[in-house]
């Protein structure tokens, strides 16, 4: 039984590392959005990792914010407020750049949470 728990723990840690690497590798795609399948898969993995971390006896990995992370596509066409109407204007490009940077900063905070979590293991 102890060997099974150790394997589950090692698998969970590897999944956390893989998630961190995926966030780094796909940063631009995550920020821009427009790929609901990728986002759904990412959100499912986040939930699964949070649950697995607790089941392994580890502290809960607090990366829930990743599930609700904005993306440019969603802000532009679905739920954004104060989005410039003319998507060909300098005002829109400025808005898009500001939002991109805001989302990137939030994503980096989440990646840092994962890095700190892994460092404490």
C-alpha cells in the first residue's frame, strides 16, 4: 500500500511540473484564448491536480485562479466591459496590450505559486 501511495505522490508531483511547463510553453496561446478545447483540458487538469495534491497528503495547491483566468478572445467577444468597439483602432490595440500584460502578470503569479509549491516539497 505504501508503494502505491508513493507512486501516486510521484505521479502528482510530475503532473504539477508538467502543468507548470505547459503554462510556460503555451503562455501566449493561453492569454489570447480562442481555443475552448485547450482551455477545457487545462481547467480539468487543474481541478484534478488540486484534488490529487490533497489526496496525497500534500498541502492544497492553490491555483484555482487559473480556471477563471481571462483571455483576450473572451474579453473581446464574450464578457469584457469597456472594450473599444473599433477593433482596428489604436485605442483597441492599446486596450488589448494592457489586458494582455495584465493577464500575463496573473499567469506568472500562478506559475510562481507552482514553483514555490514544488520548491517546498
